[in-house]
């Protein structure tokens, strides 16, 4: 089985979000199971600056973009046993200091989609499956149908479109059409604009998303961002597969970025030591209060309107300590900066993103709060489990699929949760967690159970292999 992953970012070469983690980890897991899994992404500025010496040139050619023929250079490297290809174009990718948000994103990623399909002939690699990821590769199934189906070596290639976050769709004016080097059809259009994601959904052989619950949620208006009606036409070829976590990277036993390494054999000491050292770092009071942490984009979509409604009374009443890492909306950043000023011995705040500090928070806090309005899969709750940090989540998307709500009567479960997007309901879940924390014997059993959970990529990869064989027979 030969699979080519196509996307806009992949760790460690480029990253703005969870998509990069998937493209950096799932192909590695598939390779370990015998799949010839490869990845192609643009050669972004970050890649060029940090990994240039690892890349070797493969070939170059021209891609039609409207009246122009743009240069496409292919470079490659092998990382963790996986071959990564990079599409090099200095104008579209090499000198841009961000991956998205440019006035010509439609042209940039239209070029990228065409360049990827041309690349197959240039490198003589024809996969059984092209696995597309989010809108940035959404044109590939359509381009394959329209431009390559009559070419023998392309004829049997099947396509899968994975939706990581349906809110991002790649919507562009119809004025982009002449730059895509393909004939127009209604598959490209939604609500009178070109929509890359919609194109991928309706023309791919199969559609997946990153959790079973999210696959169901996006069939409805509240979660579907307009795509629910399109997806309802494809429910016979729609499947949710939960993302995994790379335990080679996120593992408190070997993580060099945390204060003190630990495993199931010394987790009580490990959690205590990391918590005490995290406290010292943020100059928080030394006491026996539970510590709640968040590592997140600071937006309402992540539930911060709920957090801001209930957090201060918990702190003012000396019930918890709280540590936050993230950046985003200015008003939310200011709220937490002021909270830190008002309660310097109980609140730690890091505005920005720092991977090392994120790891220290995962290892050091007792509970991890994720009250998301929606969450396609979520990675933070899976990392938290491995680090023995008990999740408190809203039961949506992948959070529902991965966290079993704790039952204080049976002692079963791996976290705490609430159903409705409501501050009072979230506070009730937090108070449930605080109550169990007060019984340290039960809490230690819960922490141990969290650490025993297996959300490795290997389990997800096995489900994808089954899907690939199913799609190959379509």
C-alpha cells in the first residue's frame, strides 16, 4: 500500500496547529506497519531557514498559473523513516513569514495542488491513495478527475479528504478561476465563491474527520459552518477516526523539557516534584491547593468566555491555583494579565507559545481545563492523560470520544465533563474534580488510570489501513 499525504504543514518542518502534528506522526505510524507512506508540503520560510541542510534536490518543472508558468522545485528528506517532499517556490512560500493569511492564498495553494499532481510523474511515484488534509489540498481530487484520469499511471489513484477543522474552508472570489488551470464546474463553488474544502468533500472518493463524534456533529448547522448540507449527501462515505498522540515525543518518562521525569512506577513523586517546581517558576504560594492548567489559543471558541465567568471566584476563595499558556484575543490576554496582577501567588500566566513551558504545565498541574465550544479531536487532553493530568472537558467532538467521565461510585473514568456550553455546568464539573481531589486515594487511582490510557498513533493507523483498503476497492 502506497499513500501520499498532502497538506500545508508537518512537524517538525512547519507548524501552526494540530494538522502539522498529524502529518508528522500518522505517516510514521503507518510506515512502522508496512505502509509506504510519504508526505508532501510547501517549503515554507521556516523550513528553508531551519532545515535547509537536511534537504536534497530531486527535480524541478513549471506549473501553469493563469498566464504564467511558475517554477516548482522538489526537495526531499527522510525523517523518522518517512520520506518528506517539499514544493519550493520562493515567491509563493519561501519569503512569506506566515503560512496563511495572504491576499493570494487561493493562488498559492492552487499552485501547490497542481504542483503535487505534476510531481508524481516527475519522481515516478504513483500512490494507491492520495490523502488530502484540509482546504489547502482540497482541489487535488477534482484536478485528478479533470486533468489526469486519462493518464494510465494516474487512473487507479484514489483520494481521501480529511477535515481537521471545518471552520477553515479556503473561500475565494471566482476571479481566482483562471489561475487554477482547470475547467470550471459547480463542484468548485459554494455560496457564489470558490470553496476549496467543499470541492474536496464532493470530489474525493472518501471523506474522513478526526473523531467519530465530530463526524456526526458536522452534519448539523451549529457545527457544520455551511458544509452540513454538502456532507449529508456523502454520509455513506464519511468516517471519523480519532487522532493519536506520538508517545516518542509526549512521554513524561523521557521528556527532557519537564522538570522531573516519571512513569507509572513513580508518578506520585513525579507529579508532586513537577508541581512544586512549576509553582516556584511562577512564584506561587506553597500550599496544598489543586492546580488547574490551560494551554490554548485564547479565543471564545476554546471556551474562554465560560472560564472568565467562573474562574476568579475560585481563586479569590483560595480553592485553586491556576496556570495558563497561550495567546490570542487581546481582551482575553488582558483579563489573564490582570488576574495575575491581582492574585500573584495563585495565578501564573505566559502570553505566547513556548513548547517547553507547555510540557512543564502538562506535567506540573493536577487538572487540565478544555471547555471548547467545539473540538474536532483535540491533542491537549491526550497529552494530559499521558502526563497524569486529569482533563476537565466539554463533551464535544474528540473530547467526548477520548475522555470517559469519572464515576465516583465505581471509580471508573478518566476525567470530568459537562454537556451544555454553560458556565454553571462547567463550574459543576470543576467542583466535581475538586471533590475527588480531596480524597487523595481516589485521586491517585484516577491519575494512574489516566496514564494507562493508550491513544498511540498505532491504533489510529490500523483503522486508516482498513480504510485505505476499502477505498482502494471503490
